C-alpha cells in the first residue's frame, strides 16, 4: 500500500496550532477592554487613559496574533494573523501618534482606538472558533474500549486460565463461550458456531464457522462454544489495525484549513496597495515636504479598510448552513469538507446500512400447495420468537405487522449456520437452510434455486410448508443519487465485506457497475489510499465501524447514522435520515454557500472601503469615532442578514 503523507508539506497557519483556550481568555479580556474604552470615549475621559487601554489590549490580547504573524511571514504565508496584526497595528499607531503629537496626522477621525480593539476582539472570537473546530476535527475515540476484548480463556492442559487478551501469544489454544467476544485472531480447532463479524466485515448476517475457519478478534460468538488456536495476537489483529488507523487518522483530520486565511492572503496586498496609492496621491497633490503628516492617510486607510465584518463572512453562512441542514437531519461537522465532496473524482459506497437499510425484511411469503399463508407465517414465527438474530428479527417483525400471534414454544435449539428446530404444542418445527431440511428427508420447492435473496424454509412434522425470502432493501433515493453523481462525472464504486452474490445484486439494482466484495477494513483503506496516491479526490460513504479507516483516509467522509455507530466526530457529515437524497443535497448547500460567502466578502470590503472614502471626502469636516465604528457594525449586520439565506436551501 502506498502511504500518504498525513499532513501537508506546507506548514499550516501558525494560529491554528494555538489551543482554543489561549484565544478564549484573550477574547474575554479584549471584550472587557472594549467595554471600558467605549465607556471612556462616551464620557470623554483622558486620551492618555484610552491610549493605555489600547496598548494593554494590544500587548495582552493581540500578542497571539503578532507571534503567529511572525511565524507565518517567515514561512512565506499571508494569514489572518498577519492581516489583523498589520491593520490593527496601523490603527493603533495612527491613534497613538495623534494622541501625543501636537500636530495631528492627516485623517478624518482623531483616533481609531475603539475600532482597533473591536477588530482584535472579533478576530479573537473567530480564531477561537476555528481553533475549537480544528480540535473537534480530531478523532475522539470515546467508546473504543467497548470493542476491544478484555480477556480470554487460555487452555492449560485440561484447565482454563483467564488471562488478559494482550497476554495471548501465537499458538495458544483458547476457549470461547457463547456470547463472548474473541480475544485474538485465530483458526477454529474444535467446534461449530456462528460468528457475528459485522464489526470487521459489515455483514449483518452471522457467519457459519467450523473447524479450520478463520475468525477475528472483537467479533461475537453467537451460537456455541469453540476452541480456537491463536494466529495473530491482539496487537496485530484486524481489529487493532482499525484502531491504529484511527490514531493515524487523527493527524490526517488535523489538516484543517480556514477560509479566513484564504481571504487574508489576497486582501492584505489589496489593502497595502490601496493605502499606498492613497498616500502617494496625497504626496503627489501636496508635495513630499509633509510626508509625515500625510502618513496618517496610509495608516487610516490600511486600518479602516480592513473590515471587522471579514471574520463573519464565512462564520455566519456556515452557522446558518449547519442549522438549515440540521433541520433536515443532516449534521455537517466539517464545512470545509463540502468542497472535497463536491469536487471528488471517485465516490465509494458501502453496501449494508448505507446503500441499503442494513435490516433484513421479509420480502416474500411462498406457501406450499394447499398450505395457507397464515399457517406458514404462524409456524415460522412460533419457532423464531425466542431466537436472537437478523433472520428471527425479520420474521418476528413481519408477524407483528400482519397481526399473527405465534404459538407458545416448549423448547428450541439453534443449529449454527443451519437454522432452528422447535417444539410448539406437540408439533416439531424446522426453519432454516434449504440443504438442512433436505438432509432431514424433507423435499422442498424447486423454485428456491432461482431465488436471489436469503431463504428460510419451513417444515412441520416432516411436511414442507413453504418458504420465506428475506432481503435488505435499498434506501429511497439510492438509484437517483447514483445517477446524480454519475451526471456530475463521478466514478461510483460499491465496496463491501459481503459476498460477491450479495454485493452484485445490490450494485445491479442501484445502477453501479464497479464493485469490490469480501473486503476487510484495512483493504478498504488501501483502495482509498491508492486512489489518492494517484492524485484522485476520494469520498467515502459508509455507516459502520468497519468503514472508519476508509472514511478517515478519504478526502471527505459521509456516514449514515444507526444504532451501530460508535464515532462521534470522526467524519465530516453524519446523516440521520433513511434516504440517500442528502448526498446530492450537500452539492446544493456547497453551491449556495460559496455564493453567499463570496457576496459577504465583496460587501464587507466594498462597504468598508466606501466608508473610509466617505470619511476622507468629508474633510476637513471632523468625524467622530462613532462614524467609523457604527459604519463597520452596519456592515456586520448586512453580512448577518445576507447569511441567513443559508437557512433555507432548496
């Protein structure tokens, strides 16, 4: 497998490496300075006192931006930290010089202290939010211990000794009882059972295991006790490969990017050019003799043309987009992954629980000649009523929906991989595989051989009553979603741990031509990683623990929530609906989000620039600090109102 670099070769903006708590207390401190300064300006307190408040804000609150800006400049990057440091520094310098010089610098307002503090406060809030998002984007393995086996029964002679699972070695013989999780990978040496391997393969049906069958750590022994020879210790098991990939995936998911840094990269040069152009014009018009006096124009334009609303241009739309999607039962955990999903080259779908519901349902009831359908359902429901498993659940659900009351069962016995035999009111009932019933001398129907679905044959007192077919239905919108992705030029591939026949049937029904079957979690991740190594953008759509490596390795991950989910924030999007339409809905959200954010940035830069130009045009009429601050807050309000359009995306 080609290993991918888990982090970008280019260093991320330095501010993103700062913990959110560093921004949190600075934000609240800066907010206090903002309130104190507003109070001082309102009651016209000493200019020196206001300068001290601004200086303290710059030293104790904006220091985090100054340090990050220095690191970013050394690495050749323009970021939000650089933009805030330069523009806030320009505003503070303009204000400080006007406070202490006898001749004021050229500018329409006496000082920009309040605007500078407001800009720093808003920027700290935005940086705090980004830092928290980055921290949440890391893998949070909250319930991983639920899947790691704790202990096993080591066979020592004719006795059993309970040991920790990580103490088992290759070649050890262990004994696993019914209902226990296997403590290591191995081979069954003695016994016959059925194993629930959904954790590893995603297959919801227990797999029949006999002597010589391979089994995996963490899977659940469902039917009978078995002896197993350990072939791989827990640390090298298939389950631990998932755990290790999750730990590495934390680094991969930490490759977080901020739209604000992207905006700052082009906005800062524009502001420097605008401020430099305004300064050059003043020197050209009035001469270079008063270059220091007209330096105020450069500092004023550079400070005020940096819109305080900039930090909200992407934050507000993202907030409303998340709220609107949440109302549709779609939880977008990483807004920046929407671009990856929309521009992906390949989309992988898991089968069970993703394209399909992940629940077996009775799709057909076929009674034998002269046998009533009600009798067939009553008989099989009576036999299966106390059995635990997907087949029994489907039968019992069907009986309940059709209001069929099963008879009281006197005794029953589950035969792993074959079926169940029960005694109900003096009648002996068999329900299970076709081959098993025929081995018991019961002739079944020839039509069963043509059935493409799972089959339960039923017999009572040696007489064949008929059979039921069970299937896992496609989610609503599966065909439409696949067709939509193909229309967008995406390569759609079905990948599953199920067998070839099952995967092929679902792929054919959904309209997917490419598929991979019998795929273990590690192999899913290898397929995804190999495509990414070829320069392809890959999206993984899954639902279970066995998909998590591929989800973490992909450029974008979408999961359909179910009772089997164990992740919290390991993926980009969680869908809590029973249909597949949300996949195409994400494309619509991203398209409108880009438009709204683009319009927000345009409005913020244009209107703040217009505000600065208007204040200069009014000269020599003096303007108060409230015009600069109030105008900037009006732009923030306009950005807020425009962002609310994301609440209703159709």
